[in-house]
């Protein structure tokens, strides 16, 4: 057994361990876009979960080999592969969690919004199938631009009459993972102890780390706040530039997405102490979607944690106001996209 490594001690005091032989629960997880840069390592990490009995992999290409390869790992879950429109329904039947990293990644010089034209349609089509086949599943959206693809998913689910705002999540865990790493490095803290909430959205200045709410409590100079905030906001671009045309973050993203899946499964399994940051339907600000810390339960979002948005520093308060117009525009762009469809 190895240590559970997705959750920092600040979030989850009791450490759990993996058991590769016996499943502890029997949840079914589907990954749409499973043969991609994120999909493959994410599938591997989920294959290691003792909470998963069935792992269903869907992609428009190359998924058979990924599933055959993965199926040889002697961990509890069974792996199934699906490809093409006709197999999407069977992939989604009975799943508890569906994770969507399908779509194109950025190249240097692009914003996440530059992906909208391609990824909006991909997400819309996949969510239609989710609505038809597993409307009760937790839906984790990774495909960018997350600020718009989550509102797109919500509108599609509404049109299908199955929207449950408690079960639709934009995956912003990578922002938290990055913030935890960078703060621990800067302040020489033990990584396992550090937990930084990141709120707003998932693009540029809409990514707002609340450094003043870091656990354990730690003091930052104004210069450190500025430097860390910009580093966290630009971390995705740093990877895009380093990969020089070969895509965006895949490994750290898979790690983050696997953590969010594991948290969701623990919540589904009755753990009453599961908290994550995620971009969800929200009433914490005037914006209809907003990332904040949430409490997860059996039915999805059990509570939005308002207290972390109170008592912000002047820097954070200004940054919060500054991000709202961009986030609002991205949300409206997503909603309009669905309503303009023939
Ligand atoms: P990739 O190109 O390596 O993989 C994408 C996969 O999606 C491919 O295998 C492709 O065949 C598949 N795909 C395309 N259309 C599909 C469809 N209609 N149905 C099923 N599968 C389909 O890209 P990647 O690096 O894995 O990134 C995927 C997405 O995740 C990008 O949009 C990227 O911007 C986003 N991303 C988000 C975060 C985040 O923090 N939320 C982090 C990193 C990347
Ligand atoms: C990230 O934050 O790494 C992702 O959103 C991918 C990207 O385009 O930066």
C-alpha cells in the first residue's frame, strides 16, 4: 500500500492508504477523451483507485490500445473501451462520475478562449449524451475554456430537463495544486500541510488564489503576494510555452483530476468531510458560476463555503472585482452558444 497522496493534511486529517487487491467500493467512472494527453495518465491514476470497480474509456480515436494496456494492471477495476457515436451511450450507462477532458489544447500564443470554437461543440455533443444516458452522474468538465464550457454544459442539461447544478463541476483543482506547490516552495513549508483556496474561474486573471486564507496561516509581503498570484495565474501558459506546440499540462492535470475524482467518490461513499475548490453554479457573487471551496456530499455540492470570501485583503478584493467582467463575458458566451444552435 502507498499513502493517499491527493489530499493535503490541512484538508483531510486522516490519511488513507491504497489497497491494490480488494475494491473498497464499486463505483463506475467514465472518461471522455480517454486516449489524449490528459486522458491516458488520468485513466491510469483512476485504475489505481480502490473505490472504482469499472473504468469506461471513450475517445474518437486510439482508445482500444489504451484500454488493453491499462487492463493488465492488477488493480480491482475492470476496463472497457468505447469509440464512435454509436458506443457513447453504452459507455455512459450507469456511471457515477463522468470526466471530460475531450478537446484541443492550447499552443503558444493562444488563450484558452481561442479553443472555444472547437471545444464548445465537443462539450455540447458529449453533454447531450450524458443527459440522455447518465443524468444523475457527477460531471467533471476539464475541456477549456472551462469558464465557458461549464455554462454550456448547464444550458444543454437544462434543455434536456435534467440539470442538477449540484452535480456539474468545472475542474479547477490544478490551480489549487499549483498554488499549494508554489507557496510551499516559497515559504519552505511541508507540502502536505499546505492548502490555498483558489476562487473565480480558470483563465488568466479570473484565477484568484486567496493567499491570505492559506492553511497553515502564513504571512506574505506585498511583493510575495504579487509574485505568487501572477505565477499561479500564468502556470498553464508556462507549461504551454515549455511544451512549445506539443500541448498543455497533462501530467499535473491528470494528478489534479484524479484527486477531484477521488474526492467525489469519497463523498458518494458517505465521507462527510470532503472539501475541494471547483467552478460551479454559485450565489456567492453576482455571477451565476464561480469557483470557490465547496463541500461535497452524496448528492454533489452540499455547501458553498462563503467564509473564505469574507475578510479578503485589499489586494484580493480588488482582484476579485477586476476578474468579474471577464468571467461574466465568458459565461455569457457559453450560454449564448447553446441558444444560437439550430
Ligand atoms: P489532447 O489533444 O492530448 O487529448 C484530447 C483527446 O480528446 C484526444 O484523444 C481526442 O481524440 C479526444 N477527443 C476530441 N474530440 C472528442 C470527442 N468528440 N469525443 C471524445 N473524445 C474526443 O488534449 P489534452 O492535453 O488531453 O487536453 C484536453 C483538454 O483539457 C484541452 O481543452 C485543454 O485545454 C484542457 N485542459 C484543462 C485543464 C484544466 O485545468 N481544466 C488543464 C489542462 C488541460
Ligand atoms: C492549464 O491551466 O494548464 C490548462 O488550463 C491548460 C492551459 O491551456 O493552460
